[in-house]
C-alpha cells in the first residue's frame, strides 16, 4: 500500500472512527464520574429506546427531528458555510406551518392541509436563513454571528406571535388553538391500524417518511445535479469554482435557503405530527443537535440517518434512564452531543499527525532520490 | 416627579446589575478575539463558572472559594478551546459550539448527581453569597436632593463584583493600550505573521489571551449564581454569553465602547422588565419582546454595515500556519 | 579583504517532498551590497527565511559575523544582528509607525518608556540615513514606499547589521525605487551589509557589489558585479536546458480571434498588475507570453478568462467585447468557445478532493450533454471522463480515483483534455508543463500544436523559455505588467528574451502592438545590436 492510499485510509476511515470512539469513551467517563455504570446505563438506554413498541416509536420520532437538522447543517457545510441558526430556522418554520394551517378553512381536507403546512415550514425556514445569507453574500457580515443573532430574534418574535397574535382566545398559555384534525400528520400507529396491524400509540407520525424523502432528495441534489455540484465545488475550493464559472454569492443564498428550509421541517414533525398546535420552544436543542449529527454523519445523508438514529436513541433512552436511575437525566444526550462536536469537529485532526507519523511516514530520501 | 426620578434610578440600578456579567464576559471575549481567536464559547464558560461557583459555595460556604473554582473551571475550558483551535488548528466556531453544548449538558448531569435537586444546586445562604455593600455616609447624604438618591440607589448597595466590573474595564483598557502584552495582543490578532517575524510566539500569546478570558468568564459566571442569584439553575446564563459577544461587536472590540454597549444592552433588559404590561401614553404598550430583541437586531444591522462598520481584528477566526 | 558578514555552508531544506534548497553555499562580505538573483521558485526566499530563523534548515551551517548559529526562531536571528524586510510587509496596519517598530523589543512591561526611547532613537536613525517618516501615522495611511521605510527602520532599531530585502522594488514606483537605492547607499556608508533578493537584472547591475545566482534550489554562480553583465546573469538565471524539439510546420495564420486593446487591471489592493497591454491573437497561431513569473502573466490569463474584472481597455473575443463596464464570466466565455488551462492546477484547475470524473466536469457541469433534465447523470459524467482520459492517455484511467491521487502530469493531462476536447476556438493555457514528466511534456506540446494546426488560436503563458520558443509562432514579453518585447519565434533566442524580460531593451519603436513580421525582424536586429 503506498503512502497516498494509507493517508486516504487514515483520513477516510480510521480518523472518523477514532473520533467517534473517543466521544463514546469520554461519555463513559462522564457516567463513571456520576457513579453510574456505563454498561448498565447502556442496557437501560437500549431497552428504553428499542425494548418495546412505544419506545421504538419515540426513538424514531426524535430521530426524525435530528435527520432534518442534520441535513440542514450538512447542506450548508457542503457550501463551506456553518449554519448555526438551525434553532431559529426550525422555530420560525413552525410559524410557517402553523400560519398555513390556522389561516386555511378548517373544513378543507388533509390533502390541502398537509402540503400547505409543509410548504409553510419550508418557506419560513428558508426565509429565516435567507437574510443572514444575503448579509453574508452582499454585505460581508459573518454568517455565524448573524445566524446566532437570528436564533435570538426568532425566539423573541415567536414569543411575541404566541402571546399577542396567535394565543388561543381565553387562554393564558402562550400557544395557538388546536389545529383541525384534518391538518394532523397521521400517526404511524393509526396508519398501521388502517392496514390491520395494531401497534402501541406513540408520537411517531408520517413525518419520518418526509425525513427519509428529504435524505434521498439531498443526496440526489448534492451528488446528482449541476446545482449540487456547484455547491460542493464552492465548498471545497471556491477559487476553482469561480474558475469554473460558478458564482459564490448565488451559492451562499441557495445553500442557506435549502438549509433553512430543511431545519424548518422539524416543525412538521413536532407540531403538525404530534403537538397539533403551535407551542413555545418545541425546537429546543434540535438545531444544535444537528451540528453533532452532521459532523458524526460526515455530512452524508446516509451517515446523518445513522447518527440521527443514535441521537434519537439517546434522547428516548435518556428519558428511560432518568426514569429508571436516580441522579441522571436525558441531558446526558446533550453532553454526548457536545463531546461529538468536540471530537468529531473541533478536534477532528487531533490524532492525524500521530497516525500519519506512525502508519504513513514520509520517506524524503526515497521519494526524492536525493543522496544524503 | 419624584416617582419618575425614582423609577429612572431603579431602572439604572437594575441596568448595572444586569450589565455586570455582560461586562466581564465581553472583556473576556475582547482578549480572545483581539488575539485572533473567535470565542463563541463565552456562554458555556460563564455557565460552567456559574455552576462551579454555586456548587462550591454551597459546600464550603464561602463565595470566594466558589469564585476561585469558577475561575479555574472556566479557564480549563478556555484551555480546551486553545488546545483545539491553537494547537490543533480546529475550527474556532465548532470548538465554541462544542463547549457551549457540553457545558449545558454537564452542569445538569453533574448537578443532579451531586445535589439531587433536579439539576439545581442548593439555595445559598447569605454567608455563601456576595452581598450588597452599603457605602459609607449613605444615610447622611440621602437628604441632598438628586445627588443623595443617586448615591444611595445607584452607586451604593451593590456587591463587590459589580464594583470590580467597573474597575476591570479601565484595567483592560490600560493593559490593551499601555502594556507590552497589550501591544502584542493587538498585533497578533491583526497580523500574526508580523508577530512571528518579530521573534514572538503566536501560540503562546494566544494561549495567554485565552487564559485571561477564562478568568474573566469565571468571574461572570460566579456573579450570576452567587451574587445576582442564590443558586444555580438550568441554563441560567440564558444567552448572556451571546449578548456579550454582540456587545463586543457593537463596541467594536474596544474596552470602553464595549462597556457602553454592555450597559446599553443591560439597560434594554432592565427597561423590558419594567415596561412589562405598562402602557406608555401616546405610544401604547411596547411589546417586551421587541425591546429584548433590540441588542441582536442592532448587532445584525451594525455587522451588515448599515450603521457604521464593525471591523473585527483581521486575523480573527483563522489558525496561524507558517506558510507552505 | 573585508570580513564576512554571512557565511552559509551546505544548506538543505525540504517542504514535504519539495526540495527548496539544496547544498547552498554563500559568502557575503561586510559592508557590501550583495544581490541574490533567480527566478521565482528558485529558492531565494526560502534561503533568506532560513537565515532569518523563520524556517529551520534540514542541514548546513550558518555563520553570522564570525559566530556559528543555529536559529530556532527569528528572535535569535534578530539578536545576531540580522534584519529582514519581507516582500509582503510584516506590519500591523492599524498600528502607528512607532508601535510597529517596537513590537517584539518594547523595552519593558509598560509601553510608555519604550515608546519614548524608540521615538528618540528613530529620530536619530531617520536623520542619519535619511529615513524620514511620521512616527505617529498609522500604517494604512502610508504609501507603500513609506511602509517599506518603516520595515527598514524596524530592522535598524532592532540593531540589524545585516539587512535582507526580499524583492523590495516589486511594489514600488520607479521614483520610490530610486529613493530606496539612495537609502542603500547611506546604509552602506554606515557599514550595514545589505542582501538584495530580486529577479530584476537592472537593479543588480545598478547597485550591487557582488551577485549570486540561484536556480532550482541551488546556488549556480557567484560574481563580482563589475565582472559580469546582464546577458550572462540572464543566462545563468534561466539556465541552459536541452531544447525540446517539437515538430511543427509553418503556421497558417488567419483572422484575429482576440484583440486586446490598452488593457489595464488592478488587483484587490489597487496595485496595477497590467498596464496598457495590447495585442492580437489570430486563428492558427500560438502566441507565447514570456516573462519572469510575477510580472502580470497570471493576471493576464485571469483577465482574459473572465475571472478578474479589468480596470480599463477592452478585450474583443470572437466578436464579443469585454471592458470594465461589461464583463463576461468564465461560464459565458466557455460557452462562446474560450477554454482556459489555469497556471495552478491545485488552486484553480481542479478540485483535489473531487473524483477525477467530477474534476473533469469543472466549468462544464451545466453542459446539456451530461445533464438529462435535473439529473447530472453519473454514467455520462464517468463516460465523459473515461473518454477524456483515453484521448489524453491519463493514467490510471480510473474516473473514480480522487483527483489528488494522480501524479502532476496526469492531473495536467486531465485538465488539458477537459479544456481541449470540447474543441474551443481560443485556448488560454498557463504553465502547461509545470511539474510534468518529460514524456508528458512532449505529448502536451504536440496537442497544443495540433490545436493550432486545426485553425484555433492559442495563448501560451510559460516561464519556460524553451517551451515558449519551441511552440509559439510569435512571442510577447511582459515585464512589470507591461509589454516590453514582441518578437517572432524564429528570431527569438534566450538572450534576447532575457533582455526583454528584464526590460533591458531601451528601444521602444518596435513596440507596435499589432506588429507585422518585418517589424519583428527589426526588433531582433535592434536587440542584436544591443547585445553586440
């Protein structure tokens, strides 16, 4: 095996594996720190997420959110952009979905409501990303800072909308009235019942199919269309992209809008699929979680689905863990997200120099043919 | 008339209390960013500091012990940021996000394990907190019109960390503009190559800057849990780290203007609280959310160059690599 | 016999697999102005960075003023009495002159004392050497010439006895350069040793005492300036290489496909990189653009390819005009039939992280032949790459292999195939054989000739004079962004071109942009007169 192949092997396989492993080991250390046997915890966690039908339903339900935000972060990453505004875009996406439903005639059929709410979420999510994208492309403001600010702006705006505009009449809770049942994304247990299978009720709804569809579309878009090609080329080497006639400003706008739209879809799963009304803070943590999912899934839809499933498992299993063992909560998932972002993202290349030195050393004399 | 005056005073008094952690955190960010390292981990370091301070203060019973540990914890996180971004040249944003998320989870998990109070730390008794200090002659001077109340309500009656914040700002200014370290700090954030060719170590300078930032963030955290409040609660920094970041940008990375930005943002916060449900004659009720959003909106507008220009240190965000 | 200021013995330096310096030896006498000349990439800057402690040599010995050192950082080199003025100034732009000067030698924890002492010392130095500059001005308000003065002051303030200047006149106007040379004189008088790195022969001849020539990482000659001349230095610098024979018949030149008139272009910093460039490119010919690298050739290619907007003048290509107001992007130019092989294949020509088949698509990803509706067909993309690889014998012929994992020659062939196989009317091609093995060079040359014989117009930019001379039909020479020579390939030789590249030809009457053949012969006559 020559040196190039070895390096490719280190970068492509060994390094990501070691990074994820390190994140897992670090999580185990946290468990030990709080006096919980990590293996026992893993058992409880796995039972909670896969041991019974309702648990599985919850697991996939959470996974759906992580797929949306993971894809969102990944699309921006491929264009060389770091969208940390997934939180805000998901939240505002909920406004789009909610408005689409609340302003339509409640007697309309599901075939109007469901597509309308999806489009509402897509458009509002995209709009919330469009402004930072425009400011980066044409005004030179840094997209990371602007998207952070937009997360907070989204929070304020949503509270305002919820308290002053959309609050259910006569209620104190800042949430909208219940969506008409026609506008509910069907639950999987209901659909299965229609086919004659009985499964335990869970929040799992057909949004999961939307998430899978989006994964396929993102994969198709990024790797099998000219626009995806242009996005990836810009992200990898913007000088070469300009040489190839690609316009980076346009790429920033397009990639961010897609990213924001995907993040917006979290609301379809959460609100249209389960809560059936516009509520506060339904989005919390999924936008940031998407960063961990994308980093761990190597920005590829397949990897993202796997990573999202892992975090979905942790999320649901974490709830079980909190229930079964005292002194622990599902926030352990957040810890793990942080560790994944740290080791798969910020410290991505920590092991590389060491690995390259030991597994693929440079042989200067040999390669140059120079005499010592 | 007197009522309005008192209301203004109380609002300003609240402004100072709310601004204090922003000032510490923004000064921390100033050191990091002036050295060329983006620090969106201010939030996480503050939160960790707040947790550490409240935990230790509740166990040991001394706010000073809490403060010490808060500084230690926050500085360790700053060193983690340095290890990732300076030593391993990892992405500064990703590293900051990692720290924020990690801390958000860890504080709850550890809090639960140690105190079994649903992620909170035990409520602190007065001995374990930084309490307000009444300055001398308050009562005697209270009778003087205007100045008396100002002295009593606004200047006196804060805890030691508040006063420290307003001492720290001129100190930061002095360090940044009047000392050798400050000169090198400003240089390394603008043109690390110039620093390198002058025979100085870019890496060491950036680590030093992060250490100072870690210390200041630790104080900010301790203030939040052991001075402004009396225990640690989940996510209690509530985005103040990001507001501090916004203030840093809004103040154009200069100590005194950054402090003014912190005071402005703090004032908006205090006003938002006061205006809750209050109808202003002629205008009607201003939605609180609108006032809350103002700092972020102002920062976005400034960054986009619509009002003046915020030009960050030139080398900020990039790891230093010798050419080739 | 003066004492030696610098003695370098057997300096070796590698960057990964690239050999930047090989067994370099150099002696510089105290109080002299010593020139180091060589083309870009010859290893001059690396050598000086080693001397300045910025890089560490892999092997070799450094003596400064009689003591042996092994510098591990610039601080030690500064302490040993070496000062360096880099090509790109190492100044903090929003600092004052005074702050820049004391950075790294502040004289204590507090600035106040250091600043006061520095002010006094700098005033003295300014008087002594005629280096006047407003000490309280911030750098970004100063002209480039004054910024350079600050760099020199910085070095002197830190006690430099030996001053290294890397391409100091590259950014200066002729007047500023004259002023700089005057300062050199003053410094020399005070016993300061000056090492001047440049590729400009005129400067070497005008002000140095000794000159050393570097080529391909090695020191190839040392001369006393009075015993040498421009011609010899030009030859030493470029080096005599085996002339590659290219079979080509006479050119069948037809109508112009591209007319460039008074083209001027400034870079992002506002520095003019191209000045009033005019020429014609005709169907059925190869027009070579010669010049020492960094004299505007890259900018010319980028302007013609629509990558960088031009400041004034016009470019008419295939009947369409581009000027400062109406720019055409690379995508539109490609559609029109203008292909571009960029100089730097890693930075621009391909995307090293992409597979070969994706890199083979760069610039053509919207081609309807590869897209079917929305679908960018993988099969067609692979087939396209497969076909290109076959046509240009790219090995391994594996479209799925990462672009980075091909050898330089095969990467280049892939790019050439991409740009040439679409049968463009105009081919812009930069450094076609840089880092390419001998076999591939011949192949690439034949392909370029084949394009020309098919009646296409080729503009060839190369720093290899053999290449320029053996492939081109006509040659223009760029120096400092201006056209300083026009000559037909038959009448060109290395000496003449070398003189033109150094802008050493004084005759301007032959510089008619749309020259005919007989005028070219007169150019040749003039240059021979000069060199005789």
